[in-house]
């Protein structure tokens, strides 16, 4: 779980140290319930735009608390889903934890560097490139190919609008999450690209300008909350999925790792939307 805060794919690889195959699978399947570095910037940006402003001089503190609550939600969901898996499809006898300290040896710097680069870094980057390059081409084509006066992204967003409305989002947001499958970092640029009808990904660093664009396109505090929930709880990125397939030994586990957080995120978003529409 802790390694997943840096990179979910690295967290999945880190599960190799777990001896029990059943418990290793549980850890792999729930690793994506905690936000990686690709999701933290989006969470922080939304928190600063929609919640920090109400706190005046304590805006940074409130923004930090909101993001912390999202992280705690992810940890809570990790424990809950792990418990459910251990009682259902991955039922078994818990194994005892034994930590064996190996004999001390002088570090071999060369082997450490080579192993970390080739067995970790290049492994993850290679799997990222398998999906990132084709996905980049697809995103560009969708943004630049039009039927009539409407580009393909808008058609896709209109298709997802009914489901997105139930989740308190809009079609563009849901489309951005789907197209952001190669990397979580591009979800916000895709949202901005859709709203601005740009032909390429939009990368803005001014939080106020980003906030103005989101507000002009109908974002409210409910949209912000549900977007943060779905940012936390949605399918892992392509690199993580490919890593899960290799580490767990099959596409069925990768598909389950894809579906579990996504269903949880959709259900929670629908619940918050339903409650807000009744009482507010």
C-alpha cells in the first residue's frame, strides 16, 4: 500500500515479498485504492479551487485536510475490499508474518544500480510505452476529427452524459478518465482540452485560470467532490494493469483489478449525488 502512494505499478511489484499467493493477490488487487503521484496533483488542484477559498487565511490548511480525508478514504476502502476478498473469492487461512533478517553484507553499488534500473525502472517504463504512444495518437485523432461541426470527443462525451449525470459529473469528465487510462497525469489536461475545444492537450499552471474554466463549464462543489472520489477510486493506469497481469498470472485478475475500484467509485459518486439532490 505504501509503495502505491508513489506508483501503483511499483506497489504491485513490491507485493512479490508476500509468501502467501492468496494474500499477495489481495494486496495486488487493492493496491490501486490509494492515490499515486499521478493522481495527487489533480486532487490538490481541485481542493485548492473549490474548498480552500472558503477558509481565508487558512486555505492551505483546509486544502491539506481535504486531500488527507481523500487519502484516508482510500486506505479505508483498501481495508474493506481486502476483508471482502478474503471472505469470498480469495477465502483461506491467514498466514503468520515472519520477518527474517538476512546476514549483513557489504552493499554492491553496481549491482544495486543495474538491478534497480533494468528490473524496476525500465520494466515500468517499457510497459507504459506499450499503451501511452497509441493512446496519444487516439486522443489527438478524436480531438481533431469532426463530423459536421462536432468533434469525436464531443460525441463520446454526449454518449456518456446520462451515466455521468447519475455520478454528479459530466460527459467530458468521464471521457477524460477513460482516455486518461495510459496515465493519470493527463486526465485534467484532457478535461481542459475538451472544454476549450483545443486540438491538443492543454497544460495550464495557473490554478485560478483552471478554476475559471471549470466554473464556466458548470462545475460546482458537488462536481468537485465526485471528481475527487472518482480520481481516487477508478481503474488503475495501463502500466499498472499490465503489471498486474504479469504478477498475478492472468488477464482475469487484471480485469478484476480494473473493475473493483471503478465500481466502488461509481457507487460512491451516485450515493453522494443522490443525497445532495434530496437534502440540498
